[in-house]
C-alpha cells in the first residue's frame, strides 16, 4: 500500500516512471497468486475432514452398526472403570443378611403361595441391614404387607424419618446426609435416593398436612411470622394444636386468607405490625419489635437522655404487664382493670410527642422516635398492645399449659433455620421442592406438640402406630373436637397446579 500511495504522489507531481508501474503490478499479481493457492489448500483440508462422514451410508442398518460400536465402547469403559449403575433385584437378594416370610393377614399359611421377593433396608441396633422379604399371596389375591414400609419402597420408615429430620430439621445437605448414614450406620445412599425418599414421605403425609391446617384454623392462639426466601417467602404459623411452615409462598393478604382466613378465625394472632395482619379480630403485636426499636434509639444517640428514659419506662411497662399476666390471684375483671392502668401509663409516656403531631422529619433518630411513639399509640387504641394479658392460656395435646405470649419470638426462632439456609444457598430451587419441604417440616414440627420427648424412637413409634391403625394423632384430635377437614387442600390453593404431588403409591 505504501508503494501505491507513493506512485499516486509521483503522478500528481509530474514524476511518472513506467518501469516502476510495471514492477508494482507484477508484485501484486504474485501476492494474489499466493493467496489463492493458500485458500485452495485450506478448502482441501476442510473437505478432507468431512469426506469420511459424508461418504458413509445413511441407511438404517448403518446407523444400527454405529450404535452397536458405541455400545461396545461403553461396555469396555465400564469394565475398565468398575461396575456402576443400578443394582438388580436379584443381586440385592443375594446380598441380603437374612430372609423373612410375609403372609397376608387373616389367611392360613397353608393356603398361600409365594408371589415375589422384595429386598428392604432396615435399621437394627443402629446398623443398616438388608432383609429379603418373601411376599406370599392368598387364594383371593391377598398379599402380605411388609411392616413399616411405604408403598413399594425399598427402605424402612425409620430410614426415611431419619433422613427427613437431618435434611429439614437439622438443615444438612444431601451430601452430608449420605456421608453420615454411611459412616455411622453403614448405609450407602445416593443423593437421588435421598430425594426420592423425601418425595415419597411428602406424598404420604399430604392428608396429615390438611388435617393440621384444619386444627390451625380452630386454634386459640397462633404465632405468625415470615421471612424472605430463595423462592418468594417462608411463613410460620404456630399454635397449641399445629405448627405449619410454608416455603416458597407469597407474602400477601391473599395467601394469608387461604392459610388462616381473618374472616373466620376467632382466636388470637400474635405477630409483628405488618399490614397483612391488620384484619384479625383479636391481635397482639410483638413487644420484642417495639423494645428493639427503642433500644436502637439509645444506641444511635447515646448522649440523649430522653431516649434512655423512654426506653427504660417502656421496658418497665412491659415487665409489669408480664407480672399481671402471671398473677394467679387476679380474675378476668381484675386483669381488665390492670390493663386499663397499663394503657394510662403508655398514654402518659407517649402523649407529649404524640399530641404535638410532628410532620415527617429527616431520616435519623428523631424521626424514628416519632414513628415509634405513633405506633405505640395506634396499637394501644386498637387494643393490640396488652391483649396477651387477658387472653386465656391454651393447652397443648401433650398436656402442657401455654399462656399467650407478648412477643413473637417463637415464630422467629422457628424460621431462623430457613433464614440461615437462605444466606448459605441451601434452599429449594423449585416450587416442587418447596412444597415437599412444607409438608414434611410441618408434620415433624407438629409432632413436637404431641410427644413427651421428640426423638427418633418416639417419632418412629408414633408413625408405626399410624401405619398399623390407619389413624394419626392429628386425626384423633380432629375427631375428638368433632371438626371436619376442608374440602379443598390448602396446598393446592397456595401452590400452582403444576407443582402438585401425585398420590402415594
């Protein structure tokens, strides 16, 4: 290009050399010839690399031969690397530690014949044991039923319960659960098997979850709290009859109405001051939230004596309310008089700033102080500040009497595990998994209310009783209270139809 520019310049200045022009043209011709030759070589290499594939026949027989060749290669690789994949039933039966016969109930053994053999993993003396159950069939197609096994599963209910507790209560990952079971109980599980076991348990417990929803709707006191989650929000509803945890649901009034309808629920709801809880007839707002806001003022402005005096007096009012609640000498009328006195103390504390009706200020302690005073006065006037003092105590199924609390700490503690899982990324990533966790976690947490001791043995004994008599402790309480479950499941209302679990087989 430099030579061409120089040639143009010489022509403009009147210096024209024919020999130089001829040399330039010849040089450009040689460069063009070399470039064409290189292009031809590259096209030849490209066509040669695909010629073998293009020349191959495209018939059905040729494709079958190629698949057979690939299959041989895969078998060769598996043989070199060791066996992998699903173990056949015959191999499991051969590895069984012992064999047991299972006959249909109420049928003489002489009238039965063996139908099939099913290997099942069980826990015995803290160790995993593989048992081969020989299933016998009666004359009218009655089959023997393996005790404590869900459907046609290959794991006992004790293994499923332990796995569910480790995943949803303790908060361990599938990898850690598999490692724990292999180390302590010599049971080798894959993550896919853990997932399948939890899915089966959730399908099996869907009816129990619906019963818990009915018990929640007829409870005396419900603690409610929510927190953000990987999918929408996580919501906790704790009462003296049920403990329900919802994962992956929306935090709005429509969802709350489906779970705990303010129009029909007549009990006491203990919650924070969120707008979605504003329509309940009886409500108690959390004192812990109010006290934390007051303490925050003293930390933001430690040199302001007004904030310290306000916080100390507010804390004294709350402690006095707790003493009134626990005073067994007082009757209903006496508690009402004490609550009126507590209202007067609250009015005396907040009136100076509240009567001033200050406009919104700049962000800072002064505006927070104004908002806190307005919130306290609003709750006092709405009768949502000392409701817990006059509310009657509720009794749990295990016989423990539980007075109404002035804080929502229990619900917050229940959701602490969900919040920690959200922070570490160990939450469900799909609504199907969230719905499964909702069912299993709710049933396990509700069992804490019905059992004197919440251990694997006690939970296992209770679930084994369910499988034997066909009725859970939740259904027994429902029948005792003469309640009828709702026709439509709450699960189907709060979760989309595409995440519904199929019935248990």
